[in-house]
C-alpha cells in the first residue's frame, strides 16, 4: 500500500490491489474509483517488509480507536469531549483517514470539512496521548459534584425556649445545630439543653428589627433598636453563638426611603463595632422584602459601606430568588456571605418546600464551591416535617 502524489494537496492515489481507491481531484473533494489487481507497478510497493508493519499498525490503531469510542459512551459526556478533540485535530490535518473507518468503502465526493484534511499523517503517540487525555478530562467532568459534608453545617430555627425532646430529634436526624431569637432568649436553660445534647446554638436572630428599626425616622427609636441589637449580641455570646442576624430597616415612604435606610442603619451599626469585636460576634445583614437592596450589587455595596469585618452577609437563598437567581447573588456577594438561610421560592407557588421552587440548587452549589463557602445553613420554613427537611437539605446541598 503506497501513497503516490506530487504534493500532499494535489492528485494522489491511496490504493490496495483489488480494492477501491480514494482520488482527490480538487482541494476538498474526493472521488472513489476501483483499482485493478494489475494497477501500474510504479504505484505499488512490493516490499513485504514495508507493508506488514503498516498493516499491523493500522489494525492496532483501529482496535484502539474502537475501544476508546465505546468506552466514551459509558462515561456520558466523554463522547462530547472526544468529538471536540477529533474536530480540533482534523482541522489541523492530524487525523489519518483510517481512523474514520472508511478507506475501502465507496464514498463519492466527500465534502465534509472535517474529512477534507484526514489524509495527513499523524504521529501515533500524539494521537493516543491526546485521546487518553480527553477521556480523563471527560471522566472528571462527569464525576459527582463536590460534597459539602463537614463543610456546610445544617441547622433549624428554634425560638427562645429550649425543647429538649425536639432538640434530640433534630440531632438524631443529623442536624449540626440550632439558631434562636434574642433578646428574650432564655439563656441559661438554653445553654444547659445545648450542652446536655451536644447541639450548639450557632447564633440568634434579632427579634425586634421589624418593629423597632434602625432606620426609623425617630432618633429615639433608632437608639432603642441599637440597644436591643446590643443585647442580642450579648445573648448570642452567652449561649456560645457567633452571630446576630439583622434586617437593617424598611422602606416605608418619603420619611424612610432607600437612602434613609442605608445611612441611618449604617450609622447605628458602626456604633456597635467595638462591642462586636469585644464579644467576637458578627452582625450579619439579611435582605428581605422590605424595599431595600433588591439588587445583589446594592447588597454587596451596602456591606462594603459598613466597612468592617464584623459586618457581613447572612444570605437568604429563597428571599432573593424573586429579584435575581440566587446563585447570582452568591457569586456577586462572594466571600461576604458568612451564613445562609435555606428557603425556596417559585414564581407560581411563592415560598414552598425545598426543591419545589425556582432555585437552581445545582448552580447554588457550584457558586458556593467557587467562593469556598464554609459555615452554617439554617432552614427557615416548613417541608412537612423536620425529617423531610433533613433529607431535602442533604440532597440539595450535597451534605
């Protein structure tokens, strides 16, 4: 078997005795013509020493190529990656014709751009290395997504008073902790219950931020709210927590607009920064349907305007799905997010059991992985029982 050609891009004959040959008449076109057993001897190679190794290599490459192709189907996405690599190298003229499994078939005028350059030789080692690399990369892309077990700690909200029977059930279901409300938290009974069950309270929600707001038009109300927040921080410290969840205000009208909420709340929060550092308690801001920071960029900028490592984000996955996909919020907030509230929300069914809304949990996990999130994720809402909540959180957060 021999290739006779004045140049690699002109007329040539790829022939075997008694078989059909692939004749290229113009660049990009091929004609198949039968060749006789009596083909001009000038175009035939009579050296068995030259042809036998080529035949063996041809058979070997075909077997390898078939095996890798079928193996790629078993890897799912592997075949897609393999095809991309074949296209790439064929366009560079590096995949020989026999890898497409048709050298002896009667194909007329092949004009497929991928096949136009398959006649150029390719180094066998290069081909095997490239294909093996493609399979390895495809296998990795098809691998299971990252597990957050031991990285994300799941919790439920419990209020102000201990309920050891419920706490024990929560622990048995695999929850790592709980979150309470303050001020008003029964600190000593809660500490004892958490200690007996080895179920920590990781933080508290500031229970007065709606009624007594940091953004109120009345300076006395703002001061009262700041004092209540300070007490919640002390209660969180007393039970072994690390944070207080805070809604910074509410847009109510001309006397309490978006800019008022921004400026007034930051003024009050900054007065508590020395206490936050003393207690080692974070003030974590949550966005809700209060007319404030409905864009992730606004929320990011608000956190930055507070200008303290003790003021970060407590991102609620379900709350903000209404205004932009939750995973986009996570991406834009980045490492500002220290804790998560776990909810789902759908445009047709509102707040709903986990997994039944519009939240794209796979993309949420991807973004959490990208920002290297590690911390508490607390369920707020009802899934038809805490046992169902545990199962859903494990599934959706890969715990």
